[in-house]
C-alpha cells in the first residue's frame, strides 16, 4: 500500500486534490478521457487524510465490495456454492488485486458496472421490476460517470435483452424505458465527454498498428483482450511489445491457443447447466454478456483504433469469472476434474500475486537512491519528471521533453534538433557527472531515452554504474576529459 505513486496515478491525485470549483473545468483541459465521479469521490476521501495508504484504501474498499458483490450475484444466479466458487476466484485474481490498489478509476467503475449487472439479473429473474430498475439506473449512471468504457457493458446487457426477450414486448418496452432514462441521466456529462475526445491523444492509429496483425485484422489486440478477460495479461510481466520478441508464427500459435482456451471455458459453462433454471434463458446470462462485451471492444479497436490496456477489462474479467465458475460448478458428476480445474486456475493466479502487488514503477525506491547518491554538483537528467517525489529544488534537474519533437503522441521521437543540442551542450559545459533517470514507459518505447544516451556517448560520457529498479534505471555517467 505504501509503495510510491507513479505518473499514471499522478493525474487522478492531482485532479482530486483541486478545489471543487476547479475540479470539473480541469477535466476538460487535459488529455485524459475520464468522467467526473471518481475524481469527485476521491476528492472527498482525501479531505479526511492524504497519506498514501489512506488514498489507496479508497480503491481497496471498492475491491472488497466487488468481491462481496460477486458472491451475492453468484448466490442470486444459482446458489451459495456457485457464489463461493466465484468469490474464491475473485479474491485471488491478480487483475482485481492490482486494480484494487491502483489510483485510477478501474476497480470502482467495474464495481458500478457489475452492480448494474446484479440489478439486471434480479429483473430478468422476475424480481420487482421498478424497485430493481431504480438500482439499475443508479448503478448504470455511476458506471458511466466513472468510466466511459462502462458503456460496453451496458450495451451488452441491452443486446442480451433483444436476443432473448424480443417476443416479450411488454418487458422489452419497460427495458427500453430504463435505457432512455439512463441516457437522460448521462446527458449532463455528454459535453465534457465530447470535449475530452477531441483533446485525447491515446486514440492514435499508430499505437494499434504496432500490434500483431493478420489479414488486416488486429489479431494481437483481440487475443490480448481475451487474455485480459481471463485475468492473465502479459502486461504484468513484460514492458515490451510481444511483436519485438516473437515471430508471426509464434504469435499466431499463441493467439490460436488463447481463442481455444477461452472458447473451451464458454462451452463448459453452458454444457451442463441445462435444466437448472426455470427460465432457460438465464443460463446464457453471463456467457452472452461476457462475449458481447469482448466483441464490442474489439469492434472499437478495429473502427477507431482504440489502444489496448488490460486495466480496461476489469468488469469484463469479473463477468468471465462467472463463466469460469459456471464451468467448475457444472461438473458435479466429475467433481475431481472440477476441483483440479479450480486448483490450476488458483495456482496460475497465485503465482502472479507478486506481480499484482508490486509497484508498476519503483518511484519511491529510486528517489531514495538518488537522494543518497546525487551530489549538489551533479545533474539529474530525464525526459520528463514523472516522479512526484523528485523536487527540482533538491536536485539539479534538467528535463528535455519540451525540446524533443514527434509528429503525434504515438510517433517515434525525431533526431535532436539544434535547440535540443544547444541545451545538451550547455549541460555538458556545466556538469561532469550526470545521472540519467531512465523510465521504461512510452519515452523508452518511442526512443526518447535512446536519443539522450546516444548524445551522452558521443559527448564523451561513460557509464560508471547502473542501479536498476522496477521499470526504472538510474544510470551514472562521468565525462572523460
């Protein structure tokens, strides 16, 4: 919990720390595409205490609430045993453990989306329609006001209704009224969303083009969306694209295996549930909504070049947990195999536990090392200062981001121009010792760090030592006169 903030968490921290009268306008000024609910709730939360442990506990609270909700949904769907199976898988899921500590609106938006699924389940199972409808509208609105990606879950729910309840015109009319009310509730946020989309830099076709493609389809992204839904995305293990390490034949095999495993689980989930429900349509509830959510996201990838991030799939992962639970639950006649399958899933998740709880970037540890190692006569060089612990007044910090150029947010950096070289030559004239803060993020992928290291090498600086942290290297250079 006290592992240090990273740059991706800094945006929400900064926004939530603003005065209320400045919070909403700030959302329309930057490059992030996030609705206002999470910053507003976190703003109220940190009013009580702004320590890191307390801030992260906000997301831990939603993570714990999501586990409890999963048990309640499982019990509502079938029975207590099904709920306990789903609860166990949820409790050890590395994606849920990671998102329950990360300061972004991933786990809280997933909670609201899954809560809407709970009220929908109660509605289709014959519960009080209007009472559960109020819960559905409230939770659906909270989901949309927490993350625009929640619309994928909500649309999937409606498509399910159209597939299985098209002939029930009375029910269909009631459901469409709910959707209209949900749209009306979201309308105040629509201008903000449209403004954010215009300023967004993440939606760039060049990000998606770097993924593995086959016959014009972005197969790598589709395979990774399924892996993220399973809860074992390789992003937890590697900081580099898989296309840089494996040839297309390995990637095709890997993608095919992913599709096969996912399909096998879906088939198992349906195969033996027949006859367990008074209304057989309920059997398809989680399987269909889960598949639809995947398909809708993949359509967005193909149509608007939406880049992949595993954290976008927390809600989809929870839906798939119910699919896994259905597959295990239905093996009453082969309990040994069901227990074996649960044990294998648990082992895979537990082995990834360490990756789920580690900081994404060891900012606090790297800062502590710099504090002990960097002298007042040394220069701390970085592309940009993404470490909130590094105070430019404490170190001789030089950031070069404003002197670097690229055509778009997803483009590779261009060679150093005269302005950048003039700044670097000024550094050379002033400092014999330079410490390079090498962050393994987009600046590494797009070549900014390489530009600096090439200049240091050509300017007579030699590496004296490298201190490695998680996704950060602190490189000590000395100029050889």
